[in-house]
């Protein structure tokens, strides 16, 4: 997903937030991952906003997408030019209303925004893990988040919400810990990557690995594979847009010139945009993390991991209410994938609402201002919350 | 709420499971949830209407009636309602059979095409009738079927679907008030409302 694409600096805001850290080591044994490998300890960076009520029943976990972070809303300090990545949705009076709910967002394991990942120093070697970091899964991400929820003293989450790879975590939560989730909001997501989605991720990974400075992942002292990571990001950005949104944003317009250059400068605005996005990304993201996170997304397969190959039996473990949302122009996780999960939920008699929102902006639509999405989220959360409080 | 929906609501047992096909913005489901404590689900093909219904806190699936009906297990609901949508259904037989597969009872309501005003219009003007209930020209109507109460009864008996209950009504005052028509309903009723049961054997 593209981060921080829209915000309104003058609108309501949760104000200042801070990045917090939580470290656990499973009583000294370390965390054994889906791969079978063990990490001696795991740290998660997280952010909270709003107030946890007395019976701790108003907590909503927000899961970020592929390259997001724990900074979901508000500002770290007064000079911050931009708020957290979902500030449009999370804040006072917003659909995920911080006046009513307590919001938690943590950086996933394998990430590079404060949580344990390939950039972390391996205590055994005192060097960053690099590619010796174990491959993590969406299931591992969710197990770590559960430890955080335990740590915060929350027994049952009112809701888990997220788009894209965040939506995969939402789905995973709902079948892995059914007793601890009242409602799930998987947005613009899928229960498994299509071959096409894996293909784009593989091209992005190859771009990183083909950069000589990548050095098999061991580059933290020698200089980072910036070019490879930038190209990887460019590939990603193509998948977040749509033919229509690209036509609307760029068409074939030229960048800072009136005629073709007849060289390999960025002639077209779309080229310039992708280069800009790629270069901007390099400043804040770790190339190895990108490899791990895309791999986790590719490995995700809810029906195999929880249903012996049957999506219906995977959802037989679930008991929460669902709000599933897809977008018409999202070709990365097309509507048919959302419909497949809705079908499996219905066959299990689960309470599900589904809406396919007409939007031309491609996969990124879930991060853009959208009154329909706002209405769906606030109405759905209101109802779930009223069911506990009896409407009080 | 529309009078025909009030009649349908009066037929629903409290606490039951209800599926409303073509639920629009969910006014019937909202009413039934509030007044009869039902567990309701809606299916609505229009994004705007479905979105508004979900925003009210209802469980609604944005999609096509046929496709969405298929996924439910047998007898998943106590009632499956098709209110003023049968005129737009391309295969009524399949639709009603599937309604009675997933629901123990089906409730179908539709504007009665052979209401006397329609008949007069056709007879005296020689044109396709337009009414408050069916307010379209031939070239812009979404209604691909016209249904007289009498024909609907024949249709049910042909399918071997038992009619458990039926009422014919005439509505007025923005359709929110109305009365039951017992005398020559096929002539005097603006709407027919039927409760259908599952075929025996």
C-alpha cells in the first residue's frame, strides 16, 4: 500500500501519540515460529490511542499493510508534517472513533519500524540478522500481536480491522483466536495470494536480490541496496493503482518537458512518480524486511493453514461478525476473492456483511477518503459495540 | 414503513431468523430487529442501498439474489422475504424454490397488475398502464414481469408450493396506510402478499 497518501492537517486528530515497545520471550524459551525456528525474544513497536474502558471491552486492533507501521493516527510531535497512515479513519469522531474505542496498532514481526526483524541485532552474533532471520508468516505476526494484547490486559478485542496484508492478519485472528475477537473487518484483502500477486512480489524481491549491494542480505555495514529496493517499491506501486487511476493521474503527460528527451530520463509523469515513490521508500524501509514481508504475504493460505484445504472448514473455527469490503478496481485482490471468503462464512452460518465499493483508484482505495467506507465501518462498529453495552 | 411491509412484519414470529431479498436500505429488517428481536440478514444488489443498510448496523450482503441464495445451507432461516422484487426476477421458479430451500417459509409480495385502475387505463387509453405501484414507461421499467394475484396462485399450485397464508391489500397515503381487500382482490387490491411453505414430499 502507499502510505500517508491523504490527510487533513486541520481536521480532528488524536493529537500526539508515541511509539511504545513491548518485549517478550515466552518465559525464557523464546518464540517458536511456524517455520520451526525460534527467536530468543521478540519486540513489538506499538501505538495506542483513545482510552481503554473499565471492563476493557472497547479495544480495536488495527493491522497495518505490507510496509506500514504502528503509527496509525495522530502525530509524534508538533512539527510532524504528516499524521499516522490511517488518520483519515482513526481519530475523534472518525469511523474508528477514539472517543469511543481504544485503538492498538503494532508493527509486525519481520518489519523494520521498531519490531524485531532482519535489521535487529542477533544476540548470538551481535550483528544484524539479515537473511539469517527466520522466515515469518502472517500466523507468526498474529501470535505476536496476541502477546501484546495479553500484555495490555485485554481479553477480548471488540474488533480487528485492516486492509490488504493487514486484512490477512484480521482473517488469521478471526480463525486462530475466535474467542478473543468479537468482530473482524478484512478490507481489500484475500485468503490467499493469486499466482499474479505472487508473481509481482517475486519481481520485487528479485529487484532487491539482483542489486549487488544487497550482498545476500548482509549490507548493514556496507551500504544498503537502495536501487533494488526502489525498483521493488515501483513494482508494488503499479499493483496498488489501476489503469483508470493511472490514466487519470498521469495519462501520457510528460514530466517537466514539452517533448520527448530521446534518452532514458523520466520522460513521462508516471515514470517520474514511480521513481519518486521508489526513492522516498528507500529512506524509511529496509530491503530485507521487504523480502520477509512479501514472503509472509505469499505464504498466507487460510484454507490450507486452518482448513485442510477447505475455506469453509477454515471458517468453521470462527465465531465473530464480519464486515468484508472490496473495491471494484482492485485487481491485486479482486472482488471474487472477497466473495469467496463471504461464501465460506455464509456456509458456516456466520454473521457477515459485504460491500463492493465502486472506486476507480485500485487497491489503494481503502486508504483514500471514501464516505461509503466510513459509513460501513462506523455503522458496523457501532452495532458491535452496542451489542455489548446494550446501546448505552 | 410501507403498509405491505407492516403486513409482512405482522406475520413474523419474534426471535426468528429472517432473510430479506432485495432489502433496499433495510427498513423492514430494522423494524423487525427492533420490534421483534429477529436475527436478520439482507441481500441487496445496489451498492448505495446496501451500504446504507450496513451503515445502519444491519447484516447485509451486497450482491445478486440468485448467487447469494445459493450459499446458504438448507433451512438456514425461518423466513425468506421477497418484497416487491419478484417483478424484477428473471427466473421466478428457481428463485422461489431456492427461497424455500434456505427458508422454512417464504413471503412474497408484489403489486397486483390487474388492479381495476390498470385495467381501465388499458381499456380506455389503449396504452400500457402506469400506476403509483408500477410508475414506469415500457421503455424504462426495471420490472420485467407483470403479476396478477390470480396468476400467482396458479403459478404456486403449478410448482406444488403450498400457500400458507395470503392477503390482498390496498394502500393509500404514501403507501403507509392501507386496508385488507377480501372482495374480488384480483380487481381491487393494489398488492398481493403470500406466505409459501415448502413442498411436501
